[in-house]
């Protein structure tokens, strides 16, 4: 059974109102498709950071995001995760403004996730950054998960 860390953007697309913008509507469709068709066959989990991010913003949307989050296993925070996230920012290519993204990646890594599922293609599902981060993680004794979007997991 594949282990998948579900990042906040996934909950955002699941809980958002249907969009009239084709690009956004396509992401919403693929996110719901993954959630309905693939998620039941995976061990899916998330983190306290995702909970905090999901609570922010419009209260109605936040409530919807938290309903989806309640269906996932929650990971514990750890000092080890904080150190790994710090490594990704201080010695890696992640900018200081993306500390939360580094925490997501560190949490997924420490949990032994096979995949980190996200729509954040700037700092997470970014092959150029992952190419640099992978050896940093390996030098610390960890294996980065594959980072992908729902589109990668359900096809086109």
C-alpha cells in the first residue's frame, strides 16, 4: 500500500467552489478524481502544519478543508523534522520564505512517504529543486518521497 503525504493545496482544491477558469477547474477535477478513485487504496496522512494552514482564510472553506483532513492520519511534529526542514532551507535551494514547504517535505520524508501530493509546483513538485534536495536528505540518512500532483497520479 502506497504511503502518501497530503499537502494543504490538495485540501484547498477539494474544498474550493467550482471554478470558471479552465486551468483551475481541471485541477479541481483531477484532485477529486484522485481523492475518490486512488486515495481509498493508499495510506494517506498529513501534519499539524497542514491543519494550521487549512484553518486559515474563509471560515466556510476552512471547515470544508478540515472535513477532508479529518479523514487522514495525522503525523506528530518532531525536532528531527524541524532540523531536516532547516537543512533544506539553509543548505538547500529552498528560499527562507518557503519554510512551510520545507516542513511539509521533511514531514513526508520522516514518515517514509512514497509520495508527497501537492499542487505547489514552485517549491515542492519542482524537479530542479528536488535534484538538489535529494542528496542533502540522503547524506542525512533519509530518502525523499516522490513529489507529484494529482494529475501525475490519475493521468490526463
